[in-house]
C-alpha cells in the first residue's frame, strides 16, 4: 500500500498517451486530420497573397503589374494552385468536421468514406478549377 | 463560509466570475463553427469571383471588385476568414508552444497579423468601392 502511494513511483503508461507516429500507423483518417491543420496553417500565410492582390488592384496599374508579374511566374502559379487546393481541401475538411459536430459520421466505414471523399473531392475540384481557369478564363496573363 | 473569521475574503460569486460562465466559455469554439458554416458559401463565391477576374487588367478588376455585390461578398469572405484563422492558429500555438512567454508573444503576433490582413483587405475593397 505504501509503495503504490509513493510520489516517486513512476507510473508506466500502459497505452500511448497521444497519437504519435512512432506508436501508431498512419491511417487515412489521421492523415486527413493532419492535412486539415496543415492546409489551415498554409492558408494563414496564403492570405498574404489575397491581401496583396486586393491592395494592388486598389493601388493602380503599376502596383497591379507587379502582382501580375509575380502571380504569372512559376512560383506564383504554384502558390496560387497550392492556395486553391488548400482552400478547397480545408473547406471539405470543414464540412466533415461539421458533420461530426452533429454527432454523425464516427463509424469505421463512415469516417473512412469521409476521409476519402475529402482528399478525392479536393484534388478533383482543384483540377476542375484549374482547367476552367486556363481553358476558359484565359489564366493569368 | 460567510463568517468574518473565514480566511477566504472572496464571495462565491467573486470566485466564479470571469471563469467562463455557461455559454460564454465556449466563445471561440462557437465562433469557429459559425465562421466555418458561413465560410462554405463565401469560399465558393470567392473562388468563382477570383476565376472571373483572371487575366483582366487593373481597371477592370478594381471596377468589378468595387461593384456592390462583389464587394460585399469579398468583405464577408475576408472578415469570416480572418476571424476563423485567428482562432485556428491560436489553437495551434497553444497546442505546440509550452513556453509561457513564447506562447504569449506568438498569440500577440497572431492577433496583430490577423488584424493587419483584415484591415488591408477591407481598406482595399472599400477603396475600390468608393473610388477615392
């Protein structure tokens, strides 16, 4: 009795205390959980692009030309594509979270289905947006 | 408890005040849900607006973004986004930064960054709307 109540006794955890990658495998649901946070954090800085675009458009032709030059470059195009994907992915991931908030979608098959729908949906919607942008909207000049 | 000999000078009400009473302790949680629901239509509309503006010159972009409907949608998207990302990154900071002073510094930086982004975007949209 005295031994178990000793404050110096180190209690060994019988289970992993956090979903750590050295302990758990990486199922799709966990990967999508990470993607939600990573895309959100990426969008946090991607918003700089939006602020620059709006400010450039408000400032005049010279300022806008600089923005157009940057967004038309390979780095700018990749950033825009990445921002678009992150935005769509985070939105779909958000829908998934809102479904969970109602108490639904926690079953093994449901959460697997939701995880797949999120990544397949975000990739295909981004592809559609990019294709329409380049084929019909003239892309970035 | 109510006797004068009690060492605790705080009243029961004084002890619980400011600790997040019912329905106000979940303010950030709730605002994050509100902005995520509002964010769905606003994000879709913002993407469509962005696509429609691709390749247009500055004058055309300023005119379209400054037109009432587009301006209101974009203002909604910006305000919703800034509120949402402030809480989101605040959550990331408190999750990963154990050091108290570093945590406070980053939380302060987060607040300033979100306000700066919000102000810049709102100012730019209003400028295009009112053409000053």
